[in-house]
C-alpha cells in the first residue's frame, strides 16, 4: 500500500467549506500524531470538526488542537 501525500493544510473557513462541499479526503493530526486518515468532513463549527470514515464512524476533533490536511486524489 502506498502512502497518500498531503497537498495542503486546511486553515480558513473557506478551506473547510470546500473540503465539505467537495467531499475531499483529509488527514487529521493532534500532538504530532495522526489521529484520523482518509476521512471526510461532514460538519464544522468554530470549535469542532466532525469527520466520518464509515457508516457509523464519526469523530469529533477540537479545531484549536488539531491540524487538518487535504489529501491528494
């Protein structure tokens, strides 16, 4: 299995909205550790980004403590 490289960090409201609208795959890091991989944003607020990897796999990420990266297609 080959690694999927990241292409850009999601910083702004527009970045998160684009990832949500286009259902981009993202990778999430917290404390220099990858905590979520090849997941999609299903909702975001000023404080939290909610991702979904599978049918019942929802994860809530504190926006201030996490880094979000769009993955290459």
